[in-house]
């Protein structure tokens, strides 16, 4: 018999196992993603931080400003826009914000930063810049897991349910 007909049952089984494996991996990945998803799994956006009037005086008296967080979490590509409503210039890491003006800082690298900050009593503001979970990231997980599961299930299926030998006529 022709070699093509000897491989046919194996190829059919491989195709079925591949389709089932892709569906299983896709379902598992999506369920895992939805369980672990948080508010930082989003597209980049502009985040505003307002320095209220009287902040410099509060800092001199060792008083925290309740409207300014001590730590902020961003997604790669976010823009931090700092608006200074105080009558004193303030600094956040590489940006200088004169009174009644706005400056911005683009989050270009995923990392944890501790920037020097003139509007915090600790003199530091912690910025956590995270890599976003995108559709591409999720498909990468699918592309890595599906072939492995397909191979394992295909090999185990051959052990448990061997393909019948082609009968000679």
C-alpha cells in the first residue's frame, strides 16, 4: 500500500488532538487571565496628579498631603501629568513643575522607581511601572502551551488507543 494511506489515521488523530488542545489551552488561559486581571491590565492613558495649594507649607511642618499618594502604579506607556497649584516650584525626579503649571513624565520602561519628590514628607514618590497584559501576550501563551499539550495528548492517545494496523487485502 501507499505510505500516504498508512499515515492518514495518525494525521486525522493529530488534527483532532490539535483542535481539542487549542480549545482547552484557550479556555484555561482566558479563565486564568480573568481571575488574575486587575485594574492595571489596560491600555496606556494619562494619569493626573494635582499638587494642591499649601503643599510646601504642609511639607515644612512635616504633614502629609492626603490627596497625594505615596505610591502610584502605571502601565508602560502611561503619561503622568503633574499639575502644580501651589505657589512654590516642585520637583518629581527628572521633572520640574513651576507654580501654576503642568509637567508630564512618560513611563517608558517597566520597573519600580523611587523618584526624589519635593511634595512628599518622605522626599520620595514610588512609581511602579508594569508591562501591560495585551491580546498579544495572551496569544503568546496559547502559542507556547498548545503544541506541548498536543504532543503529550497525541503520544498518550497512541499508547491508550493504538491505531489499528491497515488490513492487507
